[in-house]
C-alpha cells in the first residue's frame, strides 16, 4: 500500500506544490495536501489608477492559517509522516511571513498567542503519534520586502535589499539581535528609507525571528520535531540576516548536539527555501523505505570547485551548500563507491566532458543527478544541449538549473534521493510502472521549464509584456512582474496564448532530443528498478503537453504551471 505523507507546502507555486507531489509519486508516496483555496498565495490583484498613471496596488492573497491547523489534525491519523512549512502554518505562506507589521509581538516566548497556538499543533501531533516522523521547514526572512504585495513596489524591493544588505553590528544574544537591526558595523544607526517603512520591516523580522526560536527551542529541542530544515531565503554574506544565521548555528551546536552549526540527524541551516520541500520529501522517502539508511554520495565538478563559488542571494559556498543538502536528504559524502554521483557543472566549456560522464555512468549503471550552475537562474544552453544530446540523460535520477544555487541543489538531490529509495526497494510491477512514468514526466518537465521556458520562451514573454506596459509612470522593466495588473486584459490573453504556443513547440523539440528519443531504433530509457548492480529499464513512449495547461499562476512571467505527461513502456 502506498504510504501517505501529510504535506503543508511553503506556498502554492508549482515548485513547492505540483513538483513535490510528482516527486512523491515517483517514490511511491501519496501526498495529502490542504485545499488549494487554503494555501492560495497571490500578488496584489487590484490597481488604483488615474488614467495611465498607477497610484497603488492592493488585495493580495495569503493562506488560511486556522484551516491549515485544522487540516493537520483532521488528517493526522491517516498520515504515515508529516512535512510542515512554518511559514504557511503561521503566516499563510512565504510572502505572508514578510508582511510589514505594526509591532514585533511581545516578549519571547509568549510573543504572540495566536502564533503559538498554530505552532503547537506540531507538539500535539507528535504527542498523539510519537512513532510517525515529523519534519519541519522554516525560513530566515529575506533581506528584501515583498514586491507588488500590499502596495510595495519594485523601488521598495530594490531599496530594502540594498539597505538590509549593509553590514550590521555583531550581536550574539537573542534580544540584542532583535533590537540591533538598525545598527551599522560601527554601532551608528542607519538613516531613513524612502520607499518602505524600515521600522515596520524590523517588526516583521522580530516576529519571524521569535517564531524561528520557538521552533528551535520549544519544538525541536524537546523532540517534537524529528528533523528541522531552516532555509535562509535570498541571502548575502553580510547584512541584517547574519546575526540570526549565526544564532541558529550556535543553537544547533549547544542545544541540538550539532557541530559547525549543523546536525545531520536533527537540524540543518543553509541557503534555500523553494528546494526544501523536495529535500524533506526525499528524507521521508528514505526513512519510510530504507529505515533511514545513509545513501552514499560523491560530487564531481566540471569547472571550478564549488568551494570557490558563492552565488548571489546566498551566504554559503556551493560545495558546502551541496553537503548540507546531502545531510537534509539523509545522505553522506563518500570519496569512492557512491550509491549516487552528483555531476555539478560550473563552467560551460566543461559541458561536453560532463555529458560524457553522464554517458559512462548510464552505461555502467551508476545512479546520477546533475546540477547546472552555469546559467544562473536558468539552464545554460551549452550545458543543456550537451546533456540532451545523450540518450543516457533520460535515465538520470535528478536534474535542475532552476533559480538560486540552493534551490537547484534541493530540487535535484531531492528528486534523486527519493527516486533511489524507491528503485532499490520496490518490487511490485504496477507500482514500478506508475512511478517511472511520474519520474519521466518530472525529469522532462525540468528540462522543459528550466531550459526551454526560462532560457528561451520567457524572453519573448517579457518583451511583449514590457512593450505593452499600460502605465506611463512605471518603468517598462516591471511589467512582467505583475502582468495581470500592468498589461491590459487583451494583452494578458495574448501572453497566455503566446505561452501555450511556445511550450507546444518546445515540447516537440524536447521529445525529439536523444535524451527523450522515442522510436524503435533510437529509443531512450529511464530506470524502472535497481536490483543490486542490475537495472531494469523502461523505454520512452510518448511525451505530451495539454494545450491549455501552461499558465502564469501568479500573473507574472517568472513562474508558470507546466505539467507534461510522459509515458514509458
């Protein structure tokens, strides 16, 4: 019988919901998720304008926290494990956790009775079902404010990210950190802000940081959380987050048995947010299917070593970030004889060599996941074309080039670990067939989205949206960040049709690549089952995308729904 995992996502974007559900199916897990109306997050949906001049925006949407709490209790008995986002449970999602506030709450630990009531559902569930694994994802609030949420515009985002990224005075005590957000490294207060209220921002940080500590101190430390992943959202090597990061690391060391700010068995903090659902689901799959046995990982770099790279929006180098993700998913780094090899491409001129490694690993039946760090927030064309030219790419266990380094690590390693745990334990033919179709669909989607959309089609979408900005007092460059408001209804309809036409074209292009080749003589294969050193393979049979499937789920070009269906035989 398929195990059931109760999953409360960070928000309802596909990366945190659709893709994690598919990842679960690829590992033989059924995810129980809240009603879509209860986790719905949206940017501002109403524009106040005078002619062609925008005055302001309003009416965002956040999740319903009381209903999330009820959902957890209602479904706890039927679940075999729990993965819960603190941001959704307490704030109604990631954008909800960044909302500017009129105060930072009371004195910890009794800082907010409503928030504590929500948080304590985790304690109550663990007490009721002590043998069921409870995993939690939390975030350290990012530097920047929300954008186009509750009338905060792009100027507010730009100013806040720069302002909050400036060096701060070092503090180690909790209350000193709460009250020292505005002090520069030499102790002098920073000046005023023009586009957002910095004090309301600091109140939001105070409240969120109190929540962070409550999760650590009142839930993780007493053992009500079996594993905690703390993601630092859109970070920097200095700024208002650093004292919070170091505080959490010290807490893990002193109170959760950690070393170097981490404990692979209890709590990890690292740069990521949107990859945490993938990572924790992988850990859950490994726990339920393999009893938590450590999967052995090795890392091969093609280009500069990850220890030399710190990406924008992160405070940790790429190599350490990979290692911390390996910890989250329930793996361990080894120097030889890995169960899964991580191919990390960090230079475009090494793409062909990396592809050769994919080939040899596939031929030798070595499980592989691939990370593309070259293209920034999307797949690099040189790297991707080299990968897609190989039929063995169709059988890798994980791949991502999406967004930040932490995101793509969590997505790819999460896919790989969950899939590996299934492949080496499942024996039922029907379950194997269903799961290989899901994994094939998810792998196909990653290339279709990370490359064909994010590195190709999005450019035409953005150009049309910006060329048809309907407000004269806004820069054209922000139009595609809220197309529902900044483009006319007819232009939005055109943009939707453009998206769907583009993705049909790109679906046809992708399924013709050797990685997903369909045909009697040149067919590509995916892995159906692993039994020792022997692999059972399934042939790619079809790959389709419904004509009305792709859409801009948040009304912006950055993120789309995309659910191709791949069938293997």
